[in-house]
C-alpha cells in the first residue's frame, strides 16, 4: 500500500515535469493540421511528422535562423564563465585561506556581500547598467554583455568555491609552500587539481545561468548581438506557428542537455574520487 | 640540496596575538645531528614553535638564525625546512611516488634523480610496493610513512615532526617509534625537532629534551636527567605518564606527614630540608599497593585502566587521588577497596610554589 | 540487561557458498547479562558485523541471535531496545542538550515531569548537568559523544549498549578523559555492553572480557589478564602487550626445548607433539635477569637498552633473533655483553603453526 502511494506520487510528479517538455518535442515535428484540429500526441499514428518547424528556425525555409544567436550565446556564456571561474576561484581561495576585513567586518561579511548582489532583482540594475554601458560605448556588444553577466556569475562561483576550499585541509597548501612553492604555485599545483569537482559544479551553475539569461541580453543588446533566449522570445512575439516555436525551444536547450550528459559522465567516472577523503 | 652543518639559533622568540601569549621569549641553540624532543601538553606551544621555525607563523619579537642566515626574513618556500604533521598530510591527487618526488623536483633535482632518490627513500620506509597507489588507499601508518619519506628525502637542514604518531594506535606507535630512531640517525646534517606529549617517546628518541609549558621552555637537558630531576611540579607532571601524583605534605620533627594516615620518618634524601609545608610527588610506578599500618591509607578504586602491559589504578584517598601503576594486567573493579602506601626513598619534594626541593635520584 | 546468544551465526555479504570468503565465519557464543565485552581486531576482521547483527542493522546470512533466549533474528532494530553509539556523535544539532536527552522519551510519550527527572538523572551521570540549556551543536566532539551515550541510556528498558569505535573522532588528547568517563558511567549500570574497537588500549580498559577477532574468526576470548598471561596464538601475543611477546624457534627433544646448547622446560606438554621444531613465546615482563646459572637460565648478548620512563627495555641477542626484557627503572643496567636470563617455565609457552600447544 505504502509502495503504491510512493510510486503514484513519483508518477504524478514526473508527469507534471515531463509532459510540457515532451509535448514541445512532439509538437516541433507536427504539420499544421495536427495542431489546429485538436490535440494529438503520437507521431506516425496520429499524424505524419514533418521537419517544417525545424526548417523554419535553421534558416532552411528562410523564415528565421537561430544559428547566429546560438553562436552569440555560446561566446557570451563561454567568456563570462571563464572569467568568473578564473577570478572567482582566486577570490574564493583567498577568502578561504587568508583573513581580510576592516573593523568588525571579516571574511564571512565579504562573502555575504558577494552573494548579496544576487539578492537584488535584475530589474533594479537594468537602468544603471544601461547607462554604464552606454557611457563606455559597449551597448549591443558581446564584451558589454560578458562584463554584465560576469558581475552576476562571479558571486555564485565565489560563494560555492569558498565552501569547497574550506573543506580542503589548509595543511596541504602549507606543505606545498614548505616544499618550495610560493603561494600562487601552491594554489595552482596542489589546490586547483583537488578542486576539480568544485570547479565543475561552479562552472555548471555559471553556464546555466549565463545561457539562460534573458533579461540583461534583452535590455543591453539590440540587433548586432542577439542571444538565443532573446531570439526565441522574439519568435514568440511574432506570428510564428506553434511547431516552429516548439522547435526553437528544444533547440535552445539542446546544447545544455548535451553538456549535462558529458559532465554527468565525468563526475560518475570518478571526477570526485580521491579528491577529499 | 645537501645540508650543511649549521646551528638553528632562536633568539628571544615571542609570538603573541591581541588576546593571548603563544610563545614567550624562547632562546635556544639547536645543533645538527641530534634529535630534540619538545614535550608539553596540548596547548603548551610546541606546534606554534615549530610553525614559527617553519615560517607559518611570524614571530612578533626575536630572531631566528640558521647558520649565517637570518631565517625569519626568508619566505617559507625558500627556507628549506621539512615538516610532518600530526594528521597524515599528503597530496591526495598524486601517487605515493609522485608525493615523495615532488619536493625534490621543486628543489630543481632532475627527473631521473628525483625518481631514484624517491624510490630509495620509499624502500627505507618500507613502502616500495605501494609506490603507485594514492595515499587514500593506504592505512594510517602507511600514510604517515609517506609523509615522513617526503620530509626526509630532501635532506633539509631542519626537520620538524609535530606529534607524528599521535593518531596511530599503540602497536603502530611502538613499531614506528623504533623505525624513527634508525631513520633519523642517518640525518647527521639536520636539526631534528620532534614534538610529543608522550614521555616514553621523548625518553626513547630524544638526545635533548625541551619541556614546554604555557608558551615557554621551562626546562631543558638530557631526557633522563630531566626525568630524574624535574625542576618543578609542572615538569614532573609533563614528563611522567600517568602524571606524577602530587599531594600536600608536612615535614615536622623528623617525620613526613601526608594527611593524617600516611606518615614516615624523613628519608635520607630529605634530611636536610627544613620543617614546614611542602608538596610531595610520587610516580605511579613507585606507589605501593598494601603497606604497614602507619604508612598507608585505604581508599577506593575510581578507575582501573590497562595500558599495554601495565594496569593503572586511580585510587581515591582522603588526601587526594593517587595513581598507581602495576606491572602486568590485573582485574580491579571500580569501588573496590585497596590500601596504598608510599615509598619514602622515592619521594620528590617540592616547595609550595611548585619548584623542586629534592629529588630521590636514581 | 540481557544475555545475548549467537547460534551458528555466519555472515556473507555476497551469499557465497564458500565459507572461507565469509565476512564472519559461523560462530556460536553467549555474552552474559550485565557484563561488558570488547570486540577487538584490525579493520575487516568481522567485529562490526557482529555488532550490527546484535543491533539488527544486519540480518545474518545464517544462524540465529537471541536476547535472553528469545529469538530476535528477524526483529527490526527499533524493537530490540538496544542503545547505539557510533563513531560520529548522533545528536540533533538544532536542539539543546536537554531536548536531545529527552527526545527518546518524548517519542515514547512519557509525562513531562517524569521526563524532566529522568533527564536530570542521566545528565548528572554523564556530567553535563551544567550545560543542559546549551545548544548541543556548540559542544565539543567529546561532549557530543557523551550526549549520544546519554540518549542511548535515558530509556529505562535498554537491554544492551552497543558502541562502534566511539572514540575515533575524538582528539587524541581528550580520548583518555572520555574513556575514563564512559567507563565510570557504564560501571554504575547493570547493562550488557558490547564495544567495538581496533585499539587494544581501549579494549582492555573497557571490557570485562575481550573477544579478539581476525579474518572473520574469533581468535581468543578472555579477560585482559587471560589474554596477557596465556595468549592462545602468536597473533594475540603480538597484539596485546607492549612490547609484544618474544618468540624464538627451538628444537623439541624428549619434551624439552633445545636451543643453542640450552635445554628449557615449558608450560606445555611437548611429549605428544610430533614436530621436532616449535616456536616458544615469553613476555618481556616475565623474563628475569639472573645471576649465576640454574633451570631455564640462558646466556644472551645484551647490546642496547631503551628508556620508557618507569621501565626500561633490554635488547638481547638470543639464538637467531632478539629477546626484549622489561625491567623496572630502578634496575641497574649492566654493561653490554653476556647476560643471564631466566625464562620461567610457567611463562614459557609453546606454539605450533601460530597456535598454542598446551
């Protein structure tokens, strides 16, 4: 009885989560008739699948091409993640190993200050960022967007990694220094290799947040730099058919799904093993 | 890097923070080729002293010299000092061999030489067959051996060992202690400093003993001399395991009275002491079970402990708690009544301020 | 307060038919009510498996376990009324010390007044009365472990107290104090205690009886004194005692041991033994330095000594090996060179293939 209850709960929840996704997937292959004449779900049985929707978004039919936005998104996400990981892990290491501060404000307060930047709703920051980028002539450029995204990703990276570094015994870096490494070498040669799992997790978060950012991209870029979420939303705003919209939605999450599979394999292959006992 | 025969010279080294004094005015000259044992309780400053020598703590006052060099002005990574921690610290992501090679490679030794030297050192500590494992795949004793191999392989001028056996069980401690003596004897060019809380390790390994208490060195000398002639009650407690039992006593009219029940004629080594109030100390191994009526008191066992091949009895008397060490393993129940007496010729006499008055000698 | 009986209990995690691979080879034994037992041995020897079978965390592959002759092999842990203390303190971090101690009673729906008095009683015993209102999370590891113990003992129907390496995460410096405290707490209770450890010190200090385990087998069971005086195997001789027992090989002729021109009589009856070569063991504490000759006196080559504080170890070459002799500090150390040692007959034990010959 307990088991039935348990499984039915799991079933209901999975349905709730999976149905919209699978519906979108199915819809992206539908011909107009299968959408307009009432709900249909099963390809080949209820309708003959077509690639029309996919042709619409890949530039083949000439309707829209999501590849340039994809490349924009990838570039912006890659660089903002790279910058936030590079400097974020250094900041996190510093905060984990040395003590900074002024009067009563010590490391934990600094860390809170970092993460507090994420408390503010992005809408509040939109106007200041807009003016800032305009002054710097960085509006509608990739560099401008990378900088703004980095300012949002860095706190997450620092916050995640400080905790991770705190778990690595301090004695390991001390020993590296005793054995001839200066502090920077100790960090690069002994702490970073041990921090791989932490860096992976932090990087994953940064990529997801960066990839899915709609708000800043919408406000701070216009025509030159259109990211994928912006492009998808733009399709939504026009008279785009449902199958094309569905295809664009699936298209925009595919790269992340692929990445998730790779990372999952890395982690299960022992990316974590042997790091910390 | 071949070490040269140079002294490690501490000159009035002090470390303090805003709130507490960590090390207080420590001056000592360490010579190469000897094992110096720092003994003291947990927070006595042993670790801080080692970390100060290594450069992990900056002294607030004083100077550290290594030969001609002003060591406290050299950054950690250029000091050429090896350290072994109480916890088994190795690089978890490197194999055993790579762990031992690492300090050599950092010191600029060629890859081939580093490997040869690391392998030879692993052979010495008995870990050759584990060279390709990761440290986490080894037992605690083996992990500590890797750490020691890493410290010894560079042949540094100073080797610091901070309670390296503390986290091992007693059979392994016994075994490694013996290995240490042969391992460290081969380091004639190095100053070896070894911190411990265990008197038996200090006596077993040490050429020279430094007793630390509350951030100071309160006595130093040959281990057995310090053991026989502790300069104060603190030293006597620290260099005896179990700690020396200290009781209030009075010398009066040619008699030593401890409480109302234990009393005996003043023994020869205390004859010259004036009448008055004192504190007496007695080693657990020299307390006697049973005894004559005038010189004994009956008490109850509050705990019996077995350590290795000895039984320790904690006996509650009216005059205080006495620890008694019996050879062999015996069965005593908590609450059991036992009679205790003291060996008059084995009594240590201390002034009321804790300084030594007279020791029984050996 | 329960007698615990194992009947032909064996445990195999992969259910292999080959008993040699089992984590615990079939064992039958009885642990008497109200006594304390230490299961001691290196990791992987099966000691934790025995504890888990008693607690019900593991259901044995074969055999049955009974409390006071009532079979409880299939009973879940919660219904066995055992108190468990693990390596890591199990406390509720969000609660105060008092709430932690009261929790098992609250779960049993005791009256508030009764809980209060019972918790007070237990807090007194574990010496934590003055910290009842503190947050449990703020205490040191040793105090947390005491609370884990207190929570186990607070119920009045506990049949057995089971402890699995409870001192592992305690700082070495605090171990002694905590060991003392736990021992004193247990001593005041009429409760069956089973204590698992790899540390011989802990085992000998805690237990009325030790169960020495190796490779899934019970090697020897007895009081600390039994194990010290009469180790039934070389394993126990090495495992218990500091330094370990001395062993040397000797030829057996007419029931006597012959080595290097000396003839030694031992406690064993060697007339029946067919092997011409046996190993003989004697504790360093049992060897006497002797002047002149006599029965069971041999001459060895004294070459070094170690200072251990209250005792000294004399290292002497004898036969092809080294014999260690433990003497009191007051003993005057002779010059290096020949030394006469008496190996008392009653303490000289014989071993064949690692096992004692009686």
